């Protein structure tokens, strides 16, 4: 079943849910309103990196399965929700069902059928702490399958932008923020993942109160590289082959970034990367936010005409100033799509380790 799913071409962001059915189509949300994140620090050493600005398809498979909701199971004794009744909560990450490790919807379903009428031991993570719960799966009246009445997610896919590439190590960074679950705002625990070539096929222009988004397509069977980390400061990985072409630029330290003119590299049509003018409105103090380091405003007339400003899918677009890589676009302001937040490149480097 997994192989059939991976052969699809997905637009925007898709997710897998389990209960009674498989649901898709959550929209492309790899750029969004600012959200808080854990401290990531900053590196004082000088690095030279290739700014990229190219969109890619990103697919991520979770370690364990993330609980995103509950439903009732119609059994012989009526409608019940064993998962909720046993103490599971939205945001928990189920790692084991009985004696089986589970990383997918199919593995959860298979484990429940194997256990049947016996009490089900569920091991899960909550805020990084391990817990063990016990539930009784219920055979559904409609088809006889054993269910817990829980909706879980095991993977995500969408469009995002690569920020930088380091030729010496073959590593890359993208997004400038983590991939979080759309329902729970939980950082998805990474088991495996990859990036793929993508083509931007259209743009939904942003407006006040309605952030726009890039529409793109990518083939889930064609990988450019592998993901190694999903953090609050971006996703990181290694690139196969020649990686991304371009001249390496020095990474600006926080003290070298100033308000005023800057540019971003973005891919808003096909596979073409163009440079657009922006203005850095504010460089926030290091103590204020680990990831909300900059506020920027789009001033380029061509970009404003095409997108209305910053749209979903542009997360990770490199910010350049004075011949240096400053950081990456991360979030759009919902009430003003011409403005958004950025993260410093040195912050991303520190998170990369």
C-alpha cells in the first residue's frame, strides 16, 4: 500500500490519516504564520555556502505515528472511543502497539488485528516522555475490524525552498522552520524522508487575511537527497550527485546584518530562480526569539504583482545582503502578505550541528 501511495504526484501538502478511511488534501502549508520554537542558538564561525532558492518536493515519514484526533467506533455495546478513554491525547506519538513497533498506518491496523480481543498495550511519547497505556480495541460492526477510534498521521509531503548547499559536505538546509503537523502544531518526528525535483505550476496570490501559496508538482519516486533532521530551525539533509550549482557566499553574523535593502532568491514559476528586492525592517535581539530573527518586506514590483508578497512554499528562500547569505524567509504575516519573518543563516547552521 505504501508503494502505491508514493507513486502519486501530490500538489501542496498531503497527509495520511487513519480511522476508517484514508484522507488527503490538506493544502500546501510550508510557510505560515509565526509560531514559537525551541532555542536553536547561533554559530560565530565563518562559513561559505551556496544560496539556492529552488523549490523542491519534500516528503517525510514519521518515527511512530502522531495522534491527531479521536472518533467513536460503533461496536456491539454502542459507540465508544477506546483510545481517548485509555488516556491518549492529541499530539501523542504512538511508537508501539503490543509487541510491535509501529511507524505507519498499516502497521497500526495490522497490530490491532493480531491482538484482537486481548487488551492492547500502547507505548507513546508525550512531550518527550515515554508512557504506557492499556486499551481494549473494539470490533467495528460494519466490517469486523478491530479499531481504537484514533486518527493518526504517519507522513507528510509538500513544496518548500532550499536555502543553502554546502559542496564540501554535500549537505543542504531548507524551509527555515520545521515541518509541523497541521492539526496539532507538533514537530513531526523524522524516521526518513527525501527531497525531489519540483516544478511550480501556479500561484495563488496572497491578500490581507488570506495567505497565498505556490502550487507545484513532483514525482515521489525521484530523489535529489535524503533528510537527516527536522528541527524548529529548518530541515536538513544530504544531496546525492552534484547537488546545487552556484557561487558560495560568506554567511553573515547577526552583527553584520542591518536594516535596509536586501534581496531574496525565489522560484515562483517553473524551475526558474530569480532575485527579488526586499527590505529588512528589523533585526530582532537574540534574546527575543530563537527563530524570529528578522522582519522583512517585499518591495519588488514584479514579485508583488505575481504573488502579492510572501506566499506558502517560499519558506527557505535565501535572504542576501552586501554579498553575504543573511538567512531565509520563514513566515508570512496573515494580515499583510508583503511582510514576513526570517531566520538567520547562522541560526540554521547551529541547528544543523
